[in-house]
C-alpha cells in the first residue's frame, strides 16, 4: 500500500475498542496525514475491558474480539503471542482485551510513523467540537487546549452508569456503588462476609456475584424480572444455516405481535441447525437458579444450538431496523429484547457453573423485586414493594449505562452536559454515521462510532460490530481518496 498523500487531519475521540479499531484502519488504509487520539484514560482503559479481575470474562468468544475486520483471528494470534493458548470459541478474561488494545495501538503507531503519518495520544477529555468558519473543526479539551481537525470520529462509548431513582439520593454514601467497575475498589471497601444487594440481574450483576461470592460475601441480585442471562459455550461468527432474510424484510415493526414473530424466526433457525426443537435447547423453569442449573446442563451437553445462530440473526435484525425512525427502532428493540434479550446477552457457561456453586453455598440468590425505599442507619435498609424489609451492608447498581451524551447547536457538538452552556438538541445521525448540526444543509465531517453511534445504530453493542463500522468507514474514505487521486492525475497524464 502506498504511503499517504491524503490531507485528512483526523481526531479520534476515545481510545477504547472503537477508537483503537478506527486508528488501526486509518493507518492501514493511509487515509490521514495526522491522527490524534484523545482519551483521559489512555488506550484500552474502557469500562468493559479495564476490569483486572481474571474472573471477569468476555461474554463473547475470542473470534469476535479482533480489532481488524478482515482478520477475525488477530486477537487469537495476540493471545498466542503472549503464551495464552486459547481457542476461537473461548471466553477469556477481559483484561486481555485491554492489553491487546494497548499492544495493537503501539504497533499501528509504529506503522504510522514509518508511513509518515503523525500521531499523538492526548490524555484529556474532549468536551465539544466546534465548526471553524474557514473550514474544519476545533476539538475543545478539558485542559482548555484544542485540537484542529478536518474530520472527527466520536468513539466515546456509553455515558454514565444508570442509577435508579430510589438510589439517587444516596450517591456517594458509604458502601453504595453506582457501578461495579472498577471492581477492585468495591472489594476493598467491604468488611468480611458482607451482605450485598446488587440491583440488576444481567451480565454486570453476574460479574458482581462472581467476585463478591468468591470473597465470601453473600449476594442478592434483584431486578423486576428476576431473570438471569442464559448460558452458552461460544458465540460463533458464522451462522451454520442460511438466514431467512425475507422473514426479516416482511416484519412489520409496528405489529403488536412483533416479539412473537421474532421468536418464530429464531426458533425455526435454532431448530434448523441439527433438527432439535428450541424447546429442547432452553429451559423454562420459573425459579431463576433452577433455570440456570438446567441451562448449564444443556450447555455442558452441547445442546444449545441457538448460540450458533445468534450473531448472524442479530446482524440481520440490525440491518432491518436501519431504515426506520429512531423512535420506531427503540420500540422494536424493546420488543425484540423481551423474548431473546437473555440469549443475546448470555454469559459463559463457566460463569453459570460458578454461580450455581455459590447458590449451593447459600451465597447467591436472585429476587424478582425492586426496592420501594432505601435508607441507611448503619446498615442499608430496603423496603421492597410488597412491604417486606431487608438489611444489607452494601448496595451495588448493576443497572446499565446511559447512552453517550450528544447535543448539537448550529455550530457545535457537545459531548458532555455543561450547566453553563446552551445545551442544544440531540443530533440527527444519518445511517452513514455522520452527525448533522441544527439547520445544516449537509452532514458534518463528524462521525459517531461504536456505542456512541446509538442514534443511527441502535443495536450496536459488540466488539465485532464496532470493528466492522471502523473498517467500512476507513475503506470508504480510501475509495474516495483513490477516486480523487485519479481525477487529479488522469487528465494530466492524458495531456
Ligand atoms: C461490563 C461490560 C462487559 C462487556 N463485555 C463485552 C464482551 O465481552 N464482548 C463484547 O463484544 N462487548 C462487550 N461489552 C460491550 C463493550 O462495551 C463494547 O463492545 C466496546 O467496549 C464499546 O466500544 P466503544 O469504543 O464504543 O466504547 P469503549 O470501548 O467503552 O471506549 C470509550 C472510550 O472513550 C473514552 N471517552 C469517553 N468520553 C470521552 C471524551 N469526552 N473525551 C475523550 N475520551 C472519552 C473513554 O474513556 C473510553 O476509553 C461489554 C460492556 C460492558 C459494560
């Protein structure tokens, strides 16, 4: 590949998965002459993968964690290079992903240097992006400096952790945690054999239970559904059967029977894998720990065929949703999540096995309830909606995250809420991931990528999807650059 002749001055905001994947693609395709990455935490220090506890595993297999969209085995190769002989299907500790991001950032920075692309890592928080009247943008940082850019990629991940109303009044009180991560600070603050209430019962609640029960604490995971994630042994990329894309095209997203129709597509596909009905691949027990036990047994027997159709079907559903309005997309996702959410966000079978052990030791319990009131008098007192009381030594929110904050005015995009500023409105983000400012007649040269692209890609959540976005965008730029180059050179040659 030739060295860069391109004049793009690229600023990437965020040094997590999307930021590093975009950097790697930008360097490989030589689509910029300078690339800055801005992140106060540095590279690979994103919420998901900066967990240091080896018990906290990826919930997707090694083969979905490469940051190179055309080389799904790059993460596997990295693991081998550091002496970790994992398989493509394995669920490895999440800190390996953080180290992998650091390693690949470093090798692509070296490649950038040899290709004449200047690169800086700027450890600061980007607060807003303002349009420069003469062209381009200023990215304003929290240290009151600014970066100049012709093009900006916003890869800022999720927003703040979501704190339920009943907890909000107690934020920053002792032994009340708005979020599990970073997990080591939670462990440090708990007295031995603490009773911990975890609000939520999805993947972060499972993480909390795994590390707290291991340390001898007891955990009650409480959520309105009281449902734990399903368990699986792998998340293969390749769907072993043809996907019925027509069935997705025919879906009426406004239909009151949407979730039933989705379930029908999924169960047909799961059955097509080896002829086993979906009812033989999942468990329906209403008691969550019993259901977990049955699902762990199914996974151990290799009976969870549904896991091999999930990635392909999620991608097809995402493509189907793209044509609809954001409001319609959100409603449809709610409908899709009801029947299949716990399978989309299932946990590794190893985690299921450990949870069962802790449940048998009476250290782990699940409760289908939410607190009506919470107050502190030495212990944390909870009153449940049915009026019954409980007491805990600590409370942890595992209730998810807000979406990335994005607001636009006529000439700027704000990335964090600023009480002094005129905040503007949520931007339109077109399907090509570009941001539109208020009243503009064309899209900005500002792209959202990864979780920050939620306004145009509502189902974005997994590493492989984000990496694909980054690869597609940089390949598109490369194509445009080559076209421009031809336009400029061909007439001269013809003369
Ligand atoms: C606990 C947990 C576990 C997960 N496990 C998996 C998994 O196993 N597999 C999977 O595919 N997905 C997993 N995910 C989803 C995962 O978050 C994404 O796949 C991926 O990390 C998102 O990439 P991103 O680039 O959008 O955001 P992130 O990787 O979160 O990166 C965002 C970065 O932007 C920086 N940033 C934010 N705001 C600013 C700003 N204003 N200025 C400068 N920098 C800023 C942050 O510091 C951060 O480093 C998990 C998520 C969570 C919460």
